[in-house]
C-alpha cells in the first residue's frame, strides 16, 4: 500500500473527533490517531483503518457512534484510489 494524502487523514480525524467529542478520553483518541497514522503511512487502507476505528469505538464506547463514524467517513474512504499490486 502507498501512503495516503495527509489531507484525507486529517479530514477523517476531524470527523471522528467531532463524533466522539466529550465521550472519549484523550488516551482513547490517541489510540484512534495511531490507527489513522497507520493508514497515512500506508500500513492500512482507508477501509481497513475505518473498520478498525469503528470496531474499537463499538467495543469501548457505543455501537451507534461507531455506525455514525462509518457513515460520515464513507465519502472520504470511497475517494481513496485502489492500488493493485
């Protein structure tokens, strides 16, 4: 996988932080930022990062918030180019 545009990573980060505002600790948000950093460096695809964030939020905070994150992040994830190996 290739590194992704930092703009896309920042856009998804803003969405997630807005949804979780007041509901998640700074430590939890740091873990989410770590997942997004893996996406930004090319270790994960946008879809993989989004799924991992959703699972984490669903498990530790709230399933409905995880669904909201997925819905709001979908347009950004869909813009990621598909790179064939």
